[in-house]
C-alpha cells in the first residue's frame, strides 16, 4: 500500500472517529446525569479549534483566551437548544465566529483600540508568543486592519485552505459573498504590506 | 512556551495552556449557572418594577394633566366657550402634525429605514 493511500485511509478513519465522538457527546449532553461529563469531553475535543480560530483573528493571546472561554460558557448555557440540524463542530464554529465578530466590533465601536491595545499586539508578536519573521509580523498587523468578517474568511482560507463552499456553509454566507470578502481582504492586505 | 504545529501558524501559547483550559472552563460553568439564574431573576423583577413604575407615572401624569385642564377650563372659559377650547386643541394637534412632517422630511434626507423611523417616532 503506498504512503498516500495509507494517509487517506487514516484521514477517513479519523473523520469517522470524530463523527462517532460527536454523536456520543450530543446524546450524552441531552441527558442530565451525563451532561457534565459530556461537556468536559466537548471542551477537550474542541478547545484547540476554538482557541486557534480566535487567536488567528485577534492575534493577542489574552483576547483569544477570553473569546474561547466565552464560547464554551455560551455552549454550556445553550446546549439544550442544539437541535442537531448542523454538525456539532459547525455549530461551535458559528458560535466562535459570532463571538469574534462581536468582540472586534465592540472594540472598534467603543473606539477601545488604543495605544494599550497596540502595545498588546506588539507583545503578542514578540518572541514569547510568536516565532515568525519580520514580514510575518507585518502580515499579522495587516490582518488586524481588515473588518472582522473579511478577516474570518481570509484566515480560514489562508491557514486551513478551507474551500469557499465550506467557508460559506460555516459562516452562513453565500459563496459569492465569501469570494468577494476574500478578494477585498487580500487587496487590503497587499496594500497595507506595500505601504508599510 | 510551546509552539503549535498548524500550517503557517507562528503563534505560541503559554506552557500547559491547553492542559489547564478544560478544568478552568468546568470551574467557570459550575459557578456561572447560579449567577445566571440570579441575573435572570433580577432582570425579570427589574422589568416588572420598571413596567409598574411607567404605568403608575403615566396614570398619575394623565390624572394630573386632566385636573390641570379642568382648572384651566374653570379659570379661563365658561361653558359657552368649550367649542372654542376644542378648536384650540385642534390647532395644537395641527402644530404637532407639522412637527411630525418635519421629522418625516428630516428622516427622508437622513436616509433612515422604516425601522429606524419607527423607533424614532416611538421615542418622539
């Protein structure tokens, strides 16, 4: 068996394992006696996904941590409303996306993005929190110049190479809107990087 | 500091961050729930109290307004002038209509949506 086929089978196995885990968790979450244990499993399964989704969009570790914690508290409070129409992972993805958008919007609306925040961004791009080169740091700063929804689309495409169709499904947008958002975000990124 | 191995991701997280994360969340949700119930109850009672206050102040205001009007009638008009007084009221109504029209014109120039206009009118 060649290496590529082995990898493909392994991926499929992981995917079906994840689906099975999701099904079990959802079933246990509906039951009062198993809810807490199931929620613990849910946090274990999705904490990295939620955290990295937030961190890639807000850059600062403390902000990403706040967002991730809020997401799981919201999941705990609203898990009874989860009907299972979408996959659990997609539902969590949407809650995280909304939490990130609310966070960024509130910062901009209240004009809270001040010199302290800039210092925090600088600190988050220091060696302690970031291992990239100078140009990669500039890239992260450019990312913060993009409106939150465009930023979300851009990071999903850039980091995970998520297909436009999947981004549209996860963020509940049309494929056209996703492509347009990605295009605008890329243009703004290019402009920022050329100017700085 | 530990590096994550995700594609093109140069961010690092504090040591043991993910190891401690689950316990932190579990502690939070266990303490969060009673607080939430209290907040909901507090909100519910505050809403009821505010509604009662509004109803009382409106009722009191209307009674006072009617009393004042009665005083005004008795001071300035005899029963023969009631028709004229009613006409005055109509003039006052027209005055408000003009202001509403101005408000509508202004909202059109500001490009307000129907919903925004509705909210504005309800405040007005």
